C-alpha cells in the first residue's frame, strides 16, 4: 500500500523436559507464548520528499510459564529501524 504494512503474530509452545535429578519427583513442563507486532511506514506518509525512506517499528512479549517457579520469566523487546535508499 501507499503508507506501509502491519504484521502481527502469536506463537506458542509446550515443552516437557526429562527428569535429570534422580531424587526429584517433579518433571519440568514449560508453556511459552510470544506475541509480536510490527509496522512498516513509508516516508511519504511524513513528507512527499521522503519517498526513499522506510521506518520499521516492532515489539514483542515473550512469556514462559513453568511448573518450576525459577524458570518463569517475561521479556519485552522493542526495535526501531530506519532505512534510506540513496540511489534508484
């Protein structure tokens, strides 16, 4: 399109780990979910003179839930990328 594009995705995994400790009765099970949103904007949206520029924004959230508390985490990532084409 003239202004850019928008992408979104959700991915999930379930993992069961082998029991590595002989004395433990607990088997580790993790459930991980990653949600990502990205957007690309053409420079012409900002100004007609910026047709050679694109701006990419993206962000994601990764969450790991485990039956063993020490493996629980939540991670947030964000990025900004600016491209400018010098010649056609």
